C-alpha cells in the first residue's frame, strides 16, 4: 500500500508542477504585454491607456462535447500523463514502483473504458427496440391469424343438438303398475306393451280414462318390449328371447298368429313404411327388410328378417361426435326417429340417414323424481291424424300430451 500511494503522489505532484509552470508562463506573458503597452504610450506622448477595441464578431456558441468525445479526451489526457510519469519514474530507477503503477493505471483505464458509452450504443439500442417491436407485432399478427383461424374453424364445426323442454298440454290417467315398454296411438286408441317376466302384456287402452279395454298376456318366459303398428298388424318384441310376435289388430287377444326372430336383444321397434327399425340398447339401430308374404301363412313362422343396414346414432358433444347408447322405445315421426334414452329424461330426435341427433326433448320436468329407480321415462306415441305427441314412463300414474316438437 505505501508504494502504491507513492506512485499516485508522484503523478499528482507532477500534474501540480505542470499546472504551476503553465500559470507562471501566463503571468510572464501578461507582464511583458503591459510593459510593451506602457512603452508604446510613452513614445506617443500620451499618458492615457490605449482604447480597448470593441468586439465586432459575435461570441461563438460553444457546443457541448458529446459523451463519446469526452471519454476519448479523458483517455488521451490520462495516457499522456501516464507517459510522463513513466519517464520520471524510470529516470529515478523505481522499477518496482513502475510495475505497481502500471497495474493501477491499467485498472483505471479499464474502468474508464467500461463506463464510457460507445459512439454507436444509442443507435444500436434504437435498432434493437425497433426489431423487438417488429418481432412482437409479427408474433401478434400470427397469434391473431391463428385465433381468427381457430374462430373460423370453430364456427364451421357443428354445434351440440339443442335441448327443448317438453311443455305439457294435457294429462291423462295411466296404470301405475304398467311397466311401459312400447306405446302407440291409432284412431284415438292407445296400444301399449308392458314388460317384466310373468307380467308382460299387450293391451288396448282408452286414452282419456286410462282404462284397459282388452289385454293379452305373454308367456311367463317372455319379457315384453317395443311395439309398432303396420297397417292392421301389431308387432311386439321380446327382450332376450329374440322373438317378435305379430298380431292381428282386430283379434289380438287370440295371440300372435306368427312371429319372426332376430339376433340381438329387443328393446324398441318402429317402422318407416319400408323397414322395421329395431333398437337393442346399444348406440346402433337395425333396419330390417320385412318378409310380408309369409305373414299371410297363418300359424306358420315367418322367415328371419334380413338386416339391410345398421345405423350408429351419434351426437356432437365436447368437440366430437359421440355415440348415444341405451336407445330404447322408438317412434317414427315426420321422417325422423324419436328414441327414449334409458335412465335419462331425454328423447333423441335422430336423422335416419346420418344417425345424427338433431334435438333433445327433455321431459324430466313433467314428472316428479320417483322413489323407484326403475320408474324411468319410456314411451313415445304420435297421433298423426290429430298431430299430437304423448309421453309417459314405466310405472308412471300419468300420460302427458306435450307440445309437438318438430325435428327441424
């Protein structure tokens, strides 16, 4: 530490000596100037001092020194002073002092170089900001276009089927012991297929009073299911026996006069004048080609109905088409299939070509939640002549006429 202080002191003393010498030189010059002026006045015979000449040129405006130039000037002055100090120290033979001073000078020089602004620093920062802003704008443009594309794509995607709450128009009594599996109305008369082993029936019911007019009981080994009417023939499915019974509407109490078999479970059935449409509790509907001529052969079994095509039922939900399972009781209305979905309050309106659900009918508000979990909504009937729509449920005490809900 003492050697470093000595080196700094040498530099300081040297700078003070130079300053003193410069001051002395300026004073000497002023003294000579006054002597010359006095001699000139005496030679001219006048004791008055010479008149001061007026300044004719306006003062020049001194421009501030830019920071980069100031930094370079400081470096230059420091370098000159360093050179003089080195010469003086070298002349004194202080090699060690010189080495220490060089280290100290290098450190000071590096500090000045680090803190001094680069002449192109401001332009570089401006260019950097410009590029950053441009890049951000470009990214924002990409994000906006992506968002716009996503919005456009989302708008082109199908929307979920609308849900329409059923509005009741009238209520009718219904047998609370009837485990409804199939329902239809023809000429103001209600036909109903009921289920459960040992309790399955096919019955004719007075619509306004709910009174059972006629009934046929199935064998105890059969579990009655869906029901439809084609001309004067009633077709009743069974659950797991794979047998469908065909009755004469005018004499159904005599029992079925023929039947046909199918390979799946039987849940619901309807027709579109060309096919029988069956549900089996899955998400697939079966279109069967009926063998009409065999029905005329009383007492004989009809040929097995050939499956012409299968239709998977789907609904748009959460960004994708998803299967609709548990399709139960069916009704064909205005070119569409109305299907109860088991254990839900919904009736799906299905487009028969694509299998897509167009609407949901919510009948959950019609009937209080039953204590028996098996008392689920089931049963859709359409009176084409009166243009009326009816719904009920298993073990429900009421049948409801609701506002007609179009598939369109």
